[in-house]
């Protein structure tokens, strides 16, 4: 009985080593690096384009963000971006295009639940927490700045 | 060279985020929130601007760059308008990206059917 169990266990381990990826963590990180890096390089291209039009690096940041959000939205609409997220995880989710994906994908999916409680509410399921805590952090930073340097004005 | 730097640092941030997701029990949403807050606080301490200058879009395109924009907006408007800026600066600086996402989200809900 114990022997049969042992054999069973070995067979399971061997099967698992054949089927499961050997270093999933390393592989996932490599994919995130490659895809995330490519998206940022594309962002650099967009920013360079706006700077060639005469905008400073600071001024170029806004239209660059908006255009990348547009790209992320269109690719999400076409069903492409969700494949990138499945393949690269954070490599696709961490760039601002992924932020657009987090808003657009549920907006599409929950339209059947109506415009207000579906599209309107679900749009911010993932983006909402990001905006809430990002806003709170910005208030903390602004308050810190005000207390250290502000009252003098 | 600018492209290579953007690729390297943006990829690095994404790989770190992925490692955190794979190595802890935090959900991707938690990690995204953590990266935005970390970016904002680092920016408030003056640590993020040098990264932006060196790595360009590699530092601004990932979500910590969104935190950086929020924090710099809060600082700028606080410097200009006093305590009112504490409340207006962050969202004012990121209004374009946020509004774009809402508009495109609504348009996509009109125009596209979800695939799967």
C-alpha cells in the first residue's frame, strides 16, 4: 500500500515537472519586463513626437498620457489588450495603457447591466481604488508641502 | 538611447510588480494601488523627478508615473494657491488622462461587443 502510494506520488511529480513551467516566476517576470518595456518605449516615441511639435517635456506629458489611453482603449475594444494582460500580467497592467484597459474592459462587459449601474459603476472597479488612494497620497504630499513651505506665503 | 532607457526602466518596474504579484498573496489591484501610492510619495520626497529625467517615458508611463503626476500637481497648486491647492492639485494635473479614460470607456461600451 505504502509502496503503491509512493509510486503514485513519483508519477505525479514527474508528470507535474513535465507539464508545469519550470520557473514560472522568472518566466512571468521576463514577460512583464519585455511587454512593459516595449509599451514604455512606444510611449517614449509618442512623447518625442509631441516634443518635436514644440512642446516641453512637461507639456508633452498630458497629450502623451491621453494618446496612450486612447491606444489602450482601442486595443481593449478590439479584444487585443486582454490577451496582452493574460500573457504579460503586470507588463500590460502597470503602464497607463493598462489603466485604460482596466476602465474600458468592464465598461464593455457590463453594458448589459445598464448604463448607470453597469457601465457607470463597474468602470471603476479596479481604476477606482487606484484613483482613490492616488488622490489621498497627493493630498498627503500637498499637505506636507503646505506645512513645510506653504504658510509663509 | 532614450528608447532603450525607457524600455529598460519601464520593463524593470513591470517585472518588479509581477514578482510581487507572484511572490505574495496581494491581488494585482492591491499591487497597482501600492505602485501609485509609492510613486506619489517618492515624488513628494523629490525622488521620482530624477528618474523621469533619466528614463523619460520609462518612468512616466507605468502607474508610479501617475502617482508622480498627482503629487507634482498637488505641490504645484499648493505653491500657487495655498491650502486650496492641497485639494485641487492632484486631480487637476491628471484630469486629462482620467477624462480620456472615462470618455473612451463610454465610447467603447457603445461601439464594441466584449470578445469572450
